[in-house]
């Protein structure tokens, strides 16, 4: 048995000596242990706050307006997942005259190929009209123009991540939450195409049109306005997911998703008050 040092002095000492204090060190260690645990419990918070809606921007040729919006969304301080398309039958760029446009195919011609061709044709002309600068921007964002009607919702887009497309992270699954067109005829083409595709995913998608004139100056203004609309929508989506939970969100169901969908017209109306010179349209469609 262990020897107790208090036994010999129990009969002779007039005042009992205090017992040795082995317990305090374990207690102090116990009070220090919860501190790292508390900090670990706080780590999931940024994940819930970092939710991002996925966007798709669309114009006629996937060159000017949709690509300026693609740039703004993918390079914002808090960037968004984004893909972009054109709705025309061919990619058309201004040429030496109105009757001599430069025409290219979607999906098979890269921005770099277009840049090199126009540079060799007439560098001075295409530098002065802004086409070379535009194509330089575009080829730093993605490989080449894509046609909306050729897009298959739900088809993986992992190859765009490997190509280095800006905004590709988060869109690998081939689905988006919001589509923003830059011209009413593009909006009509998008809505018609979604109806023709028959909603194979049965997944809601908000389709907006922000009417932007097709020139470089208006595209800059429109890109800024689209980014603000995206921020407003994402703030509302994050708020609803935080208050009601994210259950069913990806399938277009659940309380958070229903509340967000109901708030969209109000969000657009508030945005439109700030940007009255950019007429907007909205509808709820299905992927």
C-alpha cells in the first residue's frame, strides 16, 4: 500500500498541516482544453456564409456584353461561379464594312484564333475599333464562345476547369441558379430554348434580361449593374438558407428556396430603381 505521510504527525502536531495540492494542476489543464475546442466550433461558420449562387450570362455572340458580365462576376472581390453563352447562329464581329462582318462558328473557334486572324488582317482597324482589346480580355477568361442552344443542363463541365476558364469552379455540375441575358431577343431565345428542352432536371432557374446596348462603353456600365444584381440576389439567398436551412435547396424545394423565389421580384424592383436606364425583365423557368 502507498505510504501516507500525514499519519506520523497526526498525534503530535497541534495544528494540522494543509494537504498537498495535486488536484489543482489537472483542473487548470481542464480549463485550458476547451479553448481550442471553442475555436474549432467556430470554423463551420464561414462555410455557411460563403454560399454562392451560380450564374450564366448571355448575349448574341458571347463576345462583348455577356463577357463583360462574365468578367465582373468571376473577378469580383467575392467571385461567383459563372458560365456564358451566345444565342446567335454564328459569332459575328464587325468587319471593314457593315456588309463584311467577320463570321465564326460557336464552340469550335477560340478567342485566340479570332485575335490572331484579325491582327493579321488589319491590326490598326481592329485595334482602333476595340475588337482586339475585347478579344484579349475574352481569351483571358475562357477558351472560346459557346452557344446557349448547345448547352445541356446537368452535363458536367469539368473540362472548362482544366482549361482555366474564369468562374468555372462551382459550375462543374452543369447547372446554374440564375441566367442573365443582355438583350430582349436573347431573353426570348433562352426562354424558348429552355421550354424546348423540356426541363429534364426539373430545377427552377431565374431568367433575367438587362437590356444593354451592344457597344464597349455600355457593356462596362451593364457589367457593373449585373454584378450589383448578383450581389443582391446572393445576399437574399444566403439569408434564407441561414434562417430556414438549406434542405431541398438544390432540388428547388424547401422553405428557404420558396422564400428566396418569392423575394426575387422585390429584389429586382429595388435594383431597377437604381438602374432605370437598363430596362429589366424576369421570369422563372426550369432546367
